[in-house]
């Protein structure tokens, strides 16, 4: 269904202007339809309608994510301000927390002191975390197949944990979404016989997937039906979260807006190191799978949550330090280049 929708929507995208035009910092050479989110959503909804159990558990999710998608499409067409987008995402997160009751009420035992309950801070923290995950997935959408692949990896890890806990509704919905995103990736990922993407996620698709993943990991780690500890949400989404949080720390220190465009993401650094786009995507996917695998092993072996949190912080600190060194090397190289020209 997703593939069918993408085929049907491709010619329509050009008529309404839903195209990502080449130029500027973009590397593609042809106008590319930004219909990935629409295809994924329509395909997922079509199959969910056939399953009363899935619809019963996720009808609010599908409705609210449809709202996020529509706003994303408008953003792709007219380029909405970042503050407006974040406000819309916060509204969606508020509906999730208040109407559906999917909210972060505890961080778990991450400080060796027992469960850290949030109390009155539950809803504000849920809004902050959800908007953060949405933006993390959105900001990772910089190379063909990168963002979609990271979402698939997180969903596969979540599915394995759900299967182990006998959570059939979560497992079914995650599997439907995985297949839908994989269908999109066949149009988006660069293959040997396909040198460029046929369609893009667009902001609509990346924010849609970010919101759905945020909902699922929060639902999986909170409340009476939780089957993973909250710390494992960090491991399942390690790469986009680490990359985004590092930018939120580094850019203000450089006097820049955290949401300003730039070429300082992880995939940009790998590209600058001489790797091809395909190799860059595969390396990042492999790293995400490895880190998620560590989290999954910790989950099934019953590793202390505090230990897993400390280990995650250590990985994050190492990444920050390595990023700082790479940034300094790049700056020194650019300065030497300028001096040579002078």
C-alpha cells in the first residue's frame, strides 16, 4: 500500500509544488517529490484499519500523527518558522500526554537511588522529550535512507522487546510501520542500480516518524503496561539523540542558534572525511544497530538501569570529545588552506 501510494503521489507532487528543489547546500540534481511521509502514513493507516486490535490501541496515535503530518506538508510547501513547528509538535505531545495518557512519569532507577518519579513534572517533561525526539529524527534526515533506516532500527529493537514481553498490539503496530518505512526506503535509498532517491521524506515524513517513535518508546517504558526501562529508549534512539543533543550544546557555545542550518551533523563529518553517502549511511546504521543491541542485551539480561545510564553518558562524552577534536582539525585545515591561497 505504501509503495502504491508513492507511485500514485509522485506525479501529483509536481503539480502542487511538493518538491525539494536542488541548489544551495543540497546535493541532489533533480527536483524530488517530498511524499515519503504521506505514503508511509496512508499505507500504515490502510493496514491498521484491517486490524480492530491495532486500531483500538492506536487510533488516537494515528489521528494525532495525521495532524503532525498535515502541518509537515504545509511546512514543506511554505517553509513554516521553526518556533511555529515546535509549538505544533508541543500541542501534539500535549494531546498524547493528556488525552491518551502516554506520558513520562518516571526516569526509572538511573541514579542508583531507586525510581526517579516526576510527579507534577510529568507532562512538561513529556512535551520536552517528544519535541526533542521529533527534532532528532528530523535533523538526521540529511542523506538518502539515513533517517528512515534509523527509525526502522529503533522499531526493530522495540519489536523484539515487545515480542519478549508478549505485547502483541505494540508488536503488530511496530511491524506494520517497519514494513511501510522499508517500502519507502526502496524508493529513497541509493542502490547500485539507482544512484539517487526517487522520493524524500520531507519534513512531513521525518516529523511524522519522530512523533510516532516518541509515542511508542514512551508507551513501552511508562505506566502499568511498560515492558522496557526508560533508559533503553536512549539506547534504541542513541545516534539521533546523541547527534542532536551535541549540536544543542555546541552551537550556542559558538554563538549560533541550535536550529540553524549547518554541516556539522555526524553524517556531514563522515562525508568530510571522504566517505561516500552510501558508506556514511551504512556506518551510521551499523553504529545505531550496535548501540541498540547493547541496550537490548542489557534489557534481556536485567542489567542495572543506573549502570546502563552511566554507560550511555560515557559514550556521549566520548562522542563530544571526538567531535571537538574533529572540529578543531577541520578548522586548522581550513585556515592552512586560506594561508596557502594568501
